[in-house]
């Protein structure tokens, strides 16, 4: 689809050659370097004020763009390279090097800050506090992660659900012209390879429809519909009731 990020940079829609991709990766590195410089200014100021060890610092961002992965340039997709965001926390009571084993949403930040500050979390907040994860009291706060893309004029769009190492992505686009399901084991196929023609490892392709994985696909299909209902998703995909 000719959506914004796929055509927003001059030349990348017409050219997906190595030089174009390398140029875009270089632009990304330049942005990251500038962010590092600005973050250093904040940390130095906190240190000069004597507040560095008394401050919770959360570093995160918007989700990135594909820059050539899966043949895409933008972020209008639900592969992990465009879905996940960086998230680093430093502060009192947080052991350096701790990594969360499960995921959470950015809407979980607000209740987490309330928790860390000893403030009562408002009842209207839909997020969950991940402070117990930061304190090392538990591994995660969510067993499943739901994502949706309904941008542009091609709806319902794309939906995904992740549980443990397994991830399901469903496409319902162009008024039913594209209806496709993808299933990945992220532990064995972290880059979500979809083609088996040049892959020696049987895991490095789309496992949807494989009888050997029918049970996990059915489980994720049910979980996806459950999450869509819970989040008041106004759409239903072609094979959902």
C-alpha cells in the first residue's frame, strides 16, 4: 500500500536498492547519536543538582520504521521491528542489568509512576503498574500483547497477538482482497521470516496452516478475538464471528 511512511522519503518508493537502504540507516544512526547527546545533557544536569540517584529516568520512543526489513520502509505493519519500542529505566531500587521477560504497553507508564511515587493509582486508569517487575518481584505483568493497525483506507487492517514465544498476525485489507494469517515462534524465528524457499530451518517461515501447530494457532486466534472485544475494536476479521 502506498501509505505515508512508504513514500514520505524521496526515492525510497521507487528504489529498494542497497545504497538507498544504507542511506536511510545512516540517517537513523545520526538521529540516535543526537538523542544520546541530548540525554547526556539531562543526566549531567541531574548530577550537578545532586538528584541523579533520587530520580527515576524512563527512556522510550515511538516505534521505528522498517528500513528495508520485509521489503518495507515504513511502520504500518505489526512485525516486531516496527512494533516494539526501546524502554530503559534507571532509578532507586532498580538493579542494573535487569531485563523484563514479558511485555507491557506504554499506557502502563502512568500507573507505574504512581506506584513508584507512592501515589494511589486512579480507578479510571486502564494500564497496569510494572513497578513489581522493576523491583524484581515478578517477571511480567501481561501474558498476552495485542496490537492493531487500521490506518489509511484499507480496513479492518492488521491485528496481532503475542503469547510467550508465539505470535499471530492477521491481515484483512483492500476490501477483502488480502486475507492472510501468519504464525511465528519468535524464539526460533526472531526476524519473522515468511518464506521457506531459501531457509534450511523449518521454523524460519510462516507456520500458519501447518497441522503440527494447529493447536497453538487456534489458541492465539481465540485470544486475538478476546482482546479485540476487550479493547472495543469496532472491526471483525473475515474469519471471526
